[in-house]
C-alpha cells in the first residue's frame, strides 16, 4: 500500500486516508465504485483493529463530498450486460455447446443461481416431487479462490422453484447424459454438474469457456469498454425477464436473495405455491423443442484444442484451452 504501507496502524490519521482517496481519484485508473470498495475495506480493517485493541480510534473517515459517488467506470455497460430470450434459449439448447455447460447455464438463467451455488449443487438438493414445481435447496456455495465449500453469500438457506423448462433439462441430464459423461449413475451426494474429476467447476474456468461459447454461437461477447458479458449476468437476466413477463418482484426476489432484515421482511411469509406461481411466469423455451440435444458425431468428447479467448470488439484475448469436452 504505497500511501499507507510505511505507517504503523496507530500512526494513520484521517488526512492520510483523505490523501489516499484523492490520489486514487486523480489517477483515474479505478472506477468510483472501486474506490468506494477500497475505502470501505480499509474502514472495516480498522474497525476490527479497534476490537483487537490495536488502535483506539478508526481514522478512516472523510468530509462530506470527498468520496466519489457510487457509479461504474463505464456507465453504459450494465445496459449491455444482458441477453435476449433467444440468446438464452440458444445457450441452454444449442448442441454446439457441450451438454453439461448447457445445464450450468440453465441453472443460472432459469433459477437465478450464482456460479458458486451451481458448482456445489448436489442431486440431494433437488426435490423433483415437490408441488406445484420442484424445489432446489440452496444452502452452500463454492469459493473458487480457496477451493472450499462455504455458506451462501447471505449465509442463509433459500428454496428455489424449478421452472418447468429447467425441470425438463435436469431430468434429461440425469436420466440420459450424466452417466454417459461421468461413467456411472449419479448418486444423491454427487454434484449435478461437476468437472471430469468430480470436483466443483472453478469460477474462472467457467467464465473463460462462457466467452468461448458465446463466440461459438456468434453472440456478442463484450459489454461496454471494459467488460465482457458473463455467466453471472444470466442471474440478473432471470430476475429482470421474469418481472417483465409479469412476476411480482417482491415475491420473485425471495428466490435469489434472503428476506429483508426489516420488519416487513419478517412478516412477508409467502407460500411455496405463490413463489412457484411467480417463477412459472418466466416465458422461455427450448430451440425446436429439443432437450439437451447432442452434437453430431463424437464432438462433445473430443480432446481439448488450443484456441484464443474472444476479446472485446472481436480482438483476441489471452490464450486458453478451448474446452469442447466437459470441464
């Protein structure tokens, strides 16, 4: 930390923090939102130091107007980081994409799951007998940097209805393809979409091949000047599109987030039937009615081929292994 690293914690004063923020703003390398993240991380660190009695006061304070407003470096990217219904249908249907990746995308786009939640989802977490829609129990998530299973982001368990199209995809995946890919029948404790080594799929690997899949389908990869479209954007697509199709945003949000901590959140106890009703309003289909159609020949089982990661505006990115077989 070039601005603060030479100081002892008890030597840091508010002016040092002020100068740090001003320097970050003047450099223009970080988005205003990122500068706020730096400030808040520093504030949290000193709060913990106070509890540990390493300092007696938190010096991470600023005058009004010194901190930047919470906005993105590229204010246009969020409007571009989404998909059309047709694009999502291709991502979950097109046999040009390996079958197990289509299942991943279906879980993100039709259930609004985060990648870490998809990565450690087991068959025991799926109750296909629940009515009126099947139920996914989201209790844990995978932390790719540490390779550990942890609690969900909100540290709360939530139940997610299985959209009718997702139910078809999961049924076909379990009954017809999982054993073909992994060499045996799936058990309750097996991951729904593991790697070939039966381990959770790393988020970075999933992000790379997602861009490859977009390019394979001839779909736009970039989302503004500094960012590409990613798998996590399928989660926001799910909530946005369902609301556009008539779902109640207040009820639907219980499938993606924990209940609000305010008084109203404690009183709003929606029934399973009502939550399913809102999820079912999402209008989505499968291309030509096909469920996890296979590519011709042995393409899904081809060895990995060297390739280039698609970059913004058609430019090549860094070298990766283009994975045509399951991750």
